[in-house]
C-alpha cells in the first residue's frame, strides 16, 4: 500500500502546495517529507474516533459498522452522557445494551482507546462483557461530572481468563476520583498501569490512591483539578506515606495541574523523584523552594512551568539561577517574571513561551533566553509563541533564531516584525513560519500598506496564516 502524498485528492495536494514558494525547492522537499511521515505513521490511522450518544445508538447499522471497523480504522470509542438512559423503558434499555456489546465485539481487533463519560453501572457492566475478546485495548478513560458523584458506581473489573485480552491489557488509565468506587477501579488495574491520570475534586481520594495502592509498573503520573468551585483542601506533609514515596521514586514523568493542592509537599515529592525526566507544574504560584529543587534535578529533559491561567501570579522572592544542562524541551510562562536561566543548555531542541489571554509580555524571558550560550547558533526544531505581545524589542531576538518551525498563536505582534521575517538571512534560518489567530498592529508610517489578511498572504507568501487580523493605530 502506497503512502505517497500524491495519493491524496488533487484538491488537497493543491492546498498543501498553495503556500509554497515555487523556487524554494529545499523547503518544498522538507514539507513533502513531513507530510509523508505523518501519512505513514500509526497516528494517521488512529485519527478516526467514534462518539456514541443516545440518539446515535438506536440508529446505528452494525453490519455497516462492522465493515468499517474491519478496515482497522476505528481505534477510539467515546461513550458519553448515558446516565439519563437509566429511566427508559426496560425493552429499549436492553436493546441499547445489546448494541453496545455488539459494537465492542466487532471492534475487538482495532479498538485501542475507550472513553466513558457519565455512564451508569449497567453500561459499564455491558462494556466489561463486550471487552472479553478485545485484544488491543490499551487506554481507558472513565470520567464523571460532580452532579453524578452519588449516582455513578464503577463496578469492579472482572478477572479475565487470559492476561492477553480485555481490560487486562490496559496500561493507560484516566479517571475522575468521584467516589470510592473510582479508587477501586485504580486498585483493580494497579499492577499493570504504566500511565495514570487522576482528576481530583477532593484530597482524601487522591491520598487513598497514593498511599494505599501499590503501582509497581507506573512511570507517568498526572494530577489535575476538576472543574469545580468547591475547595479541595491542601495536602499536609504528614499525610503522605511510604507508598507515595515508593511510587514517586520510579516516576519518569510527573504533571501537576493543581499546584495549590500540593504546595506544601511538592518540594519533598520532587526530592523523591530520582528518575524524573519530564516535569510540568501549572496552575498556582510556584515557590522559591520549588524552583531551587527543580534546578537540582539534573536529569530533566522536558520542563513546563506555568502559573495559574486565571490569576496573574508569578514567582515569589528572588529565584536562583535555574541550571538545566540536560533539558531538551523548555516550556515557560511569561508570568514567571524574574526567573533566571543558566547559560549552559547544550541539549536544548525546542522552546515555548506562553502567556495569559491578556497578551503578557515575555521581555524578561526573552532576555534570559538570549543569554544562553550560543543560542543563536543552535538549530531548534520549533519555537512557539502563545498568548503573548511581541513589541519591536523582540524583533532582533526572533530574527536571530535558527529554527525549523516558528509559530505565533493568539499573539499580538508589531507589524515591524514582517520586515525582519522578510530578510534573506532570516528566511534561510527559519524554514517555516505559521501565524494562527494573531493580531498584527501597524503604525501609520510603516512601509507595509496591508489592510486585509488576503493582502498579507500575498505580500508574505512564506508565512502560513490562519484567522489573523490587522489593526492600524
């Protein structure tokens, strides 16, 4: 089977090449290689996802669906908001359950990811029955909204006759800790889980998972706060036990999306993360002690630091120099003002600068990045700017970058940057430029007489532009 880009419909191919400069053959070949790589990757075939809801289930034709699944294209199945079906007529509910089991049976050779949201106990039992012969399922997600915490009970996972079918293959679990039954789900799959994502609405259930459940194979842990205005408490140091420390010692990836829940214990937790390579801390005010501990973790390869996206909080105190000799991917928030970066980052491959929706200024961070040894001579894979305001002062820095992909997303950009991006040296150093949902501001005396996005595309064909706007001051 061929995966050439020329196998695509002609209108798609025309669209792909519509923004390429005709004589820029090097750029064209690079884009072709990137597209061919994407088309031949497993992720291309996993792009098809099916979402099942009440109205769809009663109209589905299983014979057509079986032929569709038989092509190996259905890899993800989403079942949403079915608690309301509990009150329907018994005959209709039985028909629904039968359809659900049949659907899972015909998907047994292709289904790799299953997402269940607001599903009653009867639906979950039917899912268990339908997964008896599933042989590729790896990723399970079970979510519930706060309104259904009391109604939704997650049954225990049954014992399968073989360790090569059904839920016995699940290694990635995402679960909302709504009540004790969800903790039981984590416990029943604990021995096989390598990646665990917990959505938290209260600290007591999180402590149950960390202290009481043995997770011997776990290497990736994510904790995020559920969407609720109710306080979830703060974990105290005395509340963490030996089971938690043992789990942290084997982690390679730790993502903390609810810093305020862990702000009194996070430094001690990071001290136990001896193997950590990827760390993400978002939402909250990152303390001086936490920055010091991160700087002591020499094995980090991927670091993401961002304060709360709804409160303009930065670092407290005077942060030390953050030495990251092995970091390859660095994602920083513009709100972390005053942070100092070490000059030695010989392995850096990509950076991201992100701000709040109010268009924060990344001047301080740009200055720190500019001081990294030989940063202008490094070849970066990508450098996205997200939700930031870029004034004239940023032009020299951006023009000095050597990067495969330069992205501006939801940014407010001074129009003088176009002069920098149009220079031949910049065009050679930056292979691809993308602007998405950006606003360009022009002064009356600036040379670019651009009034519309169409004119911008015509005068800057080397920039891929989507949903951007023009403002004259």
